[in-house]
C-alpha cells in the first residue's frame, strides 16, 4: 500500500484521530499523519507480536507502540549520545511507565544484532531519507521479518523533487533527500529483490499540495507498506 499526505486537512484529521484515542501526539504536527499510518496498519495485527522500530529517533514511535498495547517492542538507533538523552527523556516523561521493555540498542539499522526472522512488524518513520543505504536496508529487513511480516516506511516525498538542490543540506549532521517518483519506483524494485513487496494497492498517489516547508524546501510525506513474501 502506498499512501500520501495530500493536504493540511489530512494533518488536522490525523491530530484529531490520535487525540480521540488518547494517543500521544508527535512534536512535529505533520508527523502525526505518519503515526496514523502506523496505527491503521497495526490494527490488523495482534498485540502479542514482536515489533522493531528502526531508527528510533526521539522515541515517539516507541511511545506510540506502547500506548497501542504492544509490549514486545525494541528500537535501534545509531548514536549513543543521542540514545542516552532519549532514554533520560523517556524515563522522565513516559506517561505510561518506563519499564525498559522497549530497549533501544545502539547499532546500524542495516546490520542489526537481531536474529533471523525475529520480528512480525518493522517500523521506520522518517529515517531512510537521511543517508540510509537502501539496498543494505532492505536486505536487512528481509532477514529480520518473518514470512508475511510487515515493514512500514515513511519518508519525505514530492513527485518531481530535484535532488540536486539538497547536495549541501544536512539534518542531524546526516545527509538529506526528498524522494521523488523515480526514486520510489527504484526503492520498490530494490525491496522486491529481498522478498518485500508492496502490500495491497501499488498505484502511486498524485501530489495535491505541499504540507511541509523546511529550510526553504516544500514537500510532503509518503508511507509505503511492504509485506515479506511467504517462502515456505
């Protein structure tokens, strides 16, 4: 399934959706749309499954997973200093009780320490646009997921974005790109090499209006949900 944040009205709808369910909001208002994508997909999944959040960042997605009732959750992030700060924040502000059940480990999300086929769901929210080697990433996701497991990926997108504009731009001291249609098509083809296919409808949605303006660049968000093909 491929979905697109089409306009500001969808941002406000996402905020309302999460508020009505008493789910904590993301600090960045537009990213609540990403989290609604996660919620909608996880509503199809039992609460006892194992979930890995890849590129856990500030812990918002882990907090979302816990609020939804998932307990077998794990996160991975690359930076130990950032990790320590996030863990202090989680212990101080976690409104549902910080228990350590959702440990965040330091590591490369393209080369994780976890066992083969150890997870039912992988989430990766606003991560792959920051210098992630996509071939290594999808290879690792294919290794980590159980058959018929789901990978939920969100990222910055605009259908005809010129990547040359971002050559010198960095966020969090990392490279940054805004995916365009050609890049998404390449991504989908690359994922398929490792047994990951788009779940459901693959039609590329049409952009309507930009919803994010950052550092003078205008774009929106996209979510792609992959499913690991059953190889048994």
